[in-house]
C-alpha cells in the first residue's frame, strides 16, 4: 500500500501518523532545549546573586561590628547598657527591612520559565484548532 491514494491524491494514514509523530517530537525537542537554556540562565543568576550577597553580608557585618565597638567604647563610662540596647534595636530594624526587601524582590521576579510556558500554551492552542 502506498502513502498516497491514487484517486484522491491524499496522504495515507501511515504517512499522516509519521508526520504527526515527527512534529510532536520536534515540538518536545525545542521545548526541552528552551527549558535547558532558561534553567542555565537561572542557575547562573542565582549563583552570581549568592556570591555577591555573601561578600556584601560579610563586609557589612565587619563594618557593623567595628562601629558597634566604637560606639560602645565611646559611651562605656556613662550609658553603655542603653547604647547596647539601642544598637540591638537598630540592627533588628535593619535586618527586618532587609528581609522585607528580599521578599519583595523575590515576589517581583517573574516566572523563570515563562518563555517555555508561553510556547507550550501556543502549541496547545494550535493543536486545538
């Protein structure tokens, strides 16, 4: 049996099925490749942020420690307990503000696989037609 019906010129069932499988595999392949690229980009972004964040955190902690010692030493004879309590409160508020800022940035970051999801939605819509 040939892939074409001589009378109507249409493709046979086998050729149509092979074409459908080929197209489906091509779609899956392109989606997997796109997902891989997006995953690599996201991994690099997270690694860079982690390194920069760690360095900034260590440097800021060193500065805060030295400034704390300086302030406590300056008020050692008169108000040392009040200064320690005030600095602890200040650091707690700074930590809370930083935590809220991190949360806001994480919530604002779009879905890392938005392009893959959008392409899959387009393909599903095309298949429904």
